[in-house]
C-alpha cells in the first residue's frame, strides 16, 4: 500500500514538474518571439526593408507591394520576398521583380523575347487587362517571386510612424518583463519544492496519515497543547 502511494506521489510530482517546465518553455518562446519582432521593427525604422534596402541577404530581397496589380496572388500591402535568379532560368508564368526607370515592379512573365542574344521579358499584372507596353530587359531583373506575407508590408509602413513605434516598443518591453517575472516565479517554486523534498522526503508519500497531518497538523502536537491547557 505504501509503495503504491509512493508511486502515485512520484507520478504526481513528475507531472507537476513537467507542467512547470512547459510553462517556463512557453514564456521563454514568447520572450524570444517578442525580441525578434522588436528587432524586426527597429530594422524597419533604420533600414526600410526586412533584409536591408537594395541589398541581398543569402540571395533574398524584400519589397512592399503598393498596388493590387498582382492580386489575388499578391495583395496590396504584402511583404514580397524575391530570390536572385539567373535570367536564363526564368520561364513564362514566373513572377519576377525588376527595375523600370526609378520604379520597382513585380509582374508575371507572359512571353520571352530573344533579339540576337538580348533577352527581354513581356510582363503583365494578373489584375491588369493588358500586357506592359515596356519590356523588362534581363539585366533589370532583380529576382523571382518566392513568397508574400499578407499585410506585413502595411505593418512595416505603420511602424515608421514614431508614435506607433513607441507604443509597440513599450508593449514589447512590458511583455518581456512580464514573461521574465513569470519564469522567475516558476523557477523559485521549483527550487522551493526541491528543497522541501530533500528536507522532508517522507512527505512525498501520500498516505492517509500524512494527509491528516497536512490538513489538521501533527496530532501529537495537538495532544501536547491540549494537555498543557
């Protein structure tokens, strides 16, 4: 009976410890995510782009879409991720980002023209009625479309507002402090329980006698107090 009670107590103790560790892991993840978001927001303020304006990072570059010309594939306000590509690997149907004068456009390739080795692309927005009158030279191609994060671009533009940025930074710092406080409290509770188990290992055995002692106190102490009265 005592061994069974001990086993149940050990299982219960392990379950509580596992639950506390899961809570601690959750709040650690929350803190890490908030720090990443905060760093991302700060990079938006000082760089204006996820990977840096006009620079490739590991072959990728990002832009904010300002029109609906490629909807529904790419919505207005999305964060557009492009990958550097060899123009020879581009095929009809690919979505490319390229420079046209001082603008950066993202459209779908509908045809490829090879004029004595000078390759250019006929492009068209999915939401447009006709093709672009100006062809995109291969040298102007920035990259091929990889992924679009909906409304992330609009969020980045909003972050450039100093008031909104300040509010986000304050909220992020408050959440980080709260997560750290919860983690400290969980760690203190685990350490306190560990010290208690080391000092009173017999209390881990949930027997009826221990349950009565924890609820009403030690019976011998009660009897001594009654005699003294």
